[in-house]
C-alpha cells in the first residue's frame, strides 16, 4: 500500500543523487542525500501553519541501508526525498 503513495520512478528519478557537501547544520527543507528540496508536507505545515495532506513518507518503509546512508549530523533532522527513496527501492529491487 505504501508503494502506491510513492511517486513512480521516472528517468530523472533513476539518475544517481547529485553529490553535495554535507552542511554543518542540515536544513529540514532539503534531502540529506541529494540536496534537492524534499517537499516534506510535515515541514511545510510547521513553516506555514496550514494543514497539509499526510506526507507520502508517513506510510513509506525505509530500509536500514538507506537510513544509514544519511550523514549522522543529518539523521532525524531532514527527510529523504521521494526521488532518493524511489532510486534506492528501484536499485534494490532490480538486483
């Protein structure tokens, strides 16, 4: 069921994440893996005060390998984006 909420991988989503330098203080607005905007609905609600639909990530399952790929200073501070989650799922399902 969670897979239905995740965006389908596109050609762009299957590209490897863009390498970025890890910031000393990660921003909750950006994916800690690729640096792109993660569009987290929960963070958007905190910033705007406007109730949002539940974020896709609230029902998604993230593997330990994917979570461990987040730099320690960014863990539990910034959401992995749907693109990186889809790339990881696609990579691990096609092995």
